[in-house]
């Protein structure tokens, strides 16, 4: 979702973001790619102000460094509690498959299998607890490539994919 300030003159339509700064992670972050896909004309797009944490995006909105930020729902809920009445959801993107780890195709299949098994093991779940807590996930599941195929279009503008 795209989050803005609750007060002042925040954008009211997606086209209001054209030419303005949006706090987001560097591509190929899924949220940033989704935002870019809303603006197919490269001459009529917002520009990305790179952030390194979702909290940084909210702080930068409130400081006036950007007009909006990309935030997943669990993070937005946490930040809305931390900053009551100061931020609001501006735009909800269509639902997407959730977070996933990816492995380069140059990694042999047997090693890929071992990586998945390690992540799904009790030790792997313990090691990923902090990351999962950030995104509100109780566990990990084996990804299904077919769930992500429709989203392949998000990578079309990215070099190297």
C-alpha cells in the first residue's frame, strides 16, 4: 500500500504522485516494482527516494522528505499505532503473493533443495524469527513458482531479469 501524511495536502489520486518523491526500497523490491508498474510512461512517473527500513519511510513522510511511502499492511498498522492520526493509507495495490526468498538459477538444484530444507527446519525457523516478526509471519512455507508467474511483468523494466 502507499501511505501519506494524514494532514496537510496529501495526494488524492495516483496521478498526483507524478514528478514527486516516493520513499521506497531500491528496485527490484516488490513494492517499488509494483509502484513503477502503475506509471508505464517513464516521462510521467514519481521518483524514488531510497530508504533502508519501512520506519524510515514513515519518518521521511512526516519530515517532508517524500510525499508517500510504500508500506506492507503489518508495518503500516504498527506505524499507525506509533504515529496516531499522522499517516493514512493513500492507495492499496492489488493483492500479491507474499514475501519470498529467491535463489539464482545458477545454483544447482540439489543445493537449492538443501537451502529450502534448511530454511524450513527448526533451526532455520529460529534463525528467521526476527525477519518473520517484522513482516508478521508465523512460519515459512515452500513457495510455488506458479503463484509468482503473473507478477513477472513487474520485472520487465529491470535489467538482468
